[in-house]
């Protein structure tokens, strides 16, 4: 029995050392479907997608050194085979994204683990569809939480709005997604921080979610670090 206790302790220690736990929690009043996309060369987690009913949480384990992103999909309709589409954040492959990215606009939680620190951010670079926040726990370092818990769809500028079948605003595009111009996308002659500046549209996102990444050169101020930690990702 003592040997069993020692073996279990070693196993748990090994998991803690070699893996990171992401807990995804849905605090929305409707079911959402999380999308997960691993970076190139990284393993896909949960086949890239899972369902979260209201108030439900699910754990996803990633190996140390993993990098990728999480987002929420809304208005999904899948059949028994996992085939179907979503109104926002759709990845085009059904319930399991299997490496495909979400269609903008979608709020993103992005991670690069153990490099040698963990780097993480909430990105509104592709626009907004759901409130999303990151809470590190059990780590070392400063490890700040990043909250974007405001529903930006309620006051989205008219020329950025995405409406659902019922006419309600279901997502808010970024200016780059909406207008596709170098000025808003920080491309071409605007591909440097001296020329690409915050716009009135990025400032709308920034006022509501000041710790979020809102345009290409916002990154240094809104990427955070931690070490040896796990993460709670909350939708709504």
C-alpha cells in the first residue's frame, strides 16, 4: 500500500511538471462551443472543439511548451455526427476544428507555454464575439488576470456590427476585418509602430477591455507572463 501511495504521488508530480491544465468555464446563459487551435507543430487538444453548457466547466490538458488559442463559438447547430456550422467563431469543420482557425470576429485567449516563461493574452485583433477572461492559478511570478468581461456587442459601432438571423448584434468586427485597409491592418506602409497607431475603433475595444490586445502594435503592453501555472478561461 505504501508503494502504491508513493507511485501515485510520483505520477501526480510528473503530470504537474510535464503538463498544464486549462479549465474552460461557460458563464454565459446559453450553450457555447469552444474552439481550440494549436500552433503549427503542436498537438491538437480535444480534437479542436468541445461543448460547454451554461455554468459547465471542462478541463483540457496541454503538454508543457504547447502554444495555441481558445475561443468561443455561438449559435452552433451540429448533428449526431458533429457536422454543422456556427453563427460566430465557426471553424468550418463542425464540432471539432481539428487545426482550423475560427472565422473572425472572435475573441481569443492565446498562449505560448514554457518559453521559458508562459506568455498569454486576450486578443481582440480579430474582433469580438464573447466576453473572455484568463485567470492564472498556482503559478509563480506576477501572473496577472486578464479580464474582458464586458459585452462589446451592446455598443458596437454600426459599421462593425455582425447581426444574427433574428437581427440582434452577435459580434463586433475589428476595423481591419471590416475595412481591409493598410491603415487599420498595419500592413504595407503602415507596417511599423511609428505609423500604425490606435484608431477610434481600437480605442472602443481598449476602453472596454484595457488589458486586451486590440491592434498589431498593442502587443508589448498587453502580453503577460507567468511560470509553472494552470489557467482558468472564463466565457462571459
